């Protein structure tokens, strides 16, 4: 299915029924990256999987790809397709996009799950992500669905390499403005510095943290059953008081 966003047809898939849940894929991937997650989540939610500019079935747009532009596209998608609030679950670049949407339009965000995201570009471990180097591994899948054709992939890869080297540039003060109840997730051997993930968790008010053992940046594919269970539980249950709160007893501590 397609929805027109600023004159560019943006493709999305949809399955299940219930409260709306938008899955936001990572860089140089598409909705297929949630193959191990979407069916299970669709048992409880109306799962929508938009593919952003230059990804999957959605054509690239002239000019740079930026997190701000992708967040604006996502806001338009929420307004036009969902028509209101939704849960956002973002992986990698998708987590960064979700974070920006949560800041810009808190009225559209119910709860957020940020999987392996970074709020600043220097949270990414140097040398771990090289989109141009990934071209041989993703070219066939890209060519299967992209309206731009196989030969355009290096253009997208170069745009994304520029983006992750310079963006995002959020601050601790920005994180403190997040109003949505948020779960921060990462693998214990992720491409995001663990210290950066913890800083994000500490910066977002009343957020919750999961470090999934024995996983990498692709934790949602490596341990899908565990990740699906954690995500669904967070989205369907309310926070409960703990017996020995420290951070939640005093947000200025820990």
C-alpha cells in the first residue's frame, strides 16, 4: 500500500488489529527486517510498517537523507494513515526517528520502544557501520523491491553514511523533554556504546532499560521470541511500583 507524503509515494505494510503499533526499520533495510517480529505483535496490535525514503518500496528523494526529514515523513504517516496516537517501535535508525517524532509531536506517540538507537552520532562505535561496505550483502534484496533500481543503491548508501557521521545531535536536555513512556533496548554486544545506551535511559524520564544478553545490533532477529515478549509486555501493561526504587524514587540520583 502507498500513501502520498509531500508528493513521494511512501509504501507500507499492515497486518493484525487492535491498538496501532508502527514499526520503524533501520538504515538500508526495510519492513522485511521485522519478519520475525511483526506476525507475533500482530496478534495484539494493528501493526503498520512504513518504508522510509530511499528504503524498500519507497523511492529516494533528491537531496540528503536526514533524521529530521525521515521524522517529518513519519509524522505525516501517523497523521494520514493512523489518524492519531500510536505506539512506536524503532530499530537502529528507526529508533532515532522515533525519538525525534516523540520530541516534535508528543500528541502522536503513545509508548515508544527504542531498540539499538543513539541520540548523538558519537554514540555509534566507530567503524561498526559502513553502509557502502554493506552494498554487496543487501543489493539483491534492495533490487527486488526498490523503484529506483539496483544502480541507485550506492547513492542511498553514501547519503546514509554521511547522515550517521553527523547526526543525530540531540542533548541530555532534549531527552528530558520526552513525554512518552519509553523502553530503551540494546544488545549486550551492540554497535552502540553501552555507556551511550545507559545515558539515553537515564536521560529519558521514567524510562525502562533492557540489555538483551548474547545479542548484537540485530537482537530482534537473533532472539525474536524474547524481544517480542519484552516489547508486547511493555506496551500492554502499566508500570508498577518496585520494592526498592532508587532512580525512580529520586530522578536526580543514579
